[in-house]
C-alpha cells in the first residue's frame, strides 16, 4: 500500500497572478469590505487575506469570481490580461 500523499504537480503561476490582481496595493480590511460589503472581524479578514496570499493560496474559480464581481476595474479585462498571458499557444 502506498501511503504517500500525492503532490500537486501544476504550477501556481495563474493562482499567483489572480491573487496579485485582486490584492494589488489594497489592505486587508478595506479589501474585505469591498468584496463582502461589510466590516469583517479580525479573524475573518485574516482568513480572507490568507486566501489571496500569493505564497500560500490557490483560490478557486468561485472565489476569484466573487472578487472580480466586487472590483469593477477587473471586470473589463480579458482573461488573458487578468492572468498575464501574453502569447497565444502554438498549435
């Protein structure tokens, strides 16, 4: 029986870019307020910031969508712009 925990093999470059685009230069409580339309407790804000910490996080599509929905400057970007994709793949 193999008891090893499987390792994630994908790169995190798109998750890192998403976190960077959402966070930019915003501070925790202010960003939480923009996304959730209310003040967050210290614990809620810390949990939220951990979810967009580019060194720790790998946010899911629903969370990214929630943030983009709340941040108008991200809504007019293409997915390529949002994720920092510059070149089209070669077929």
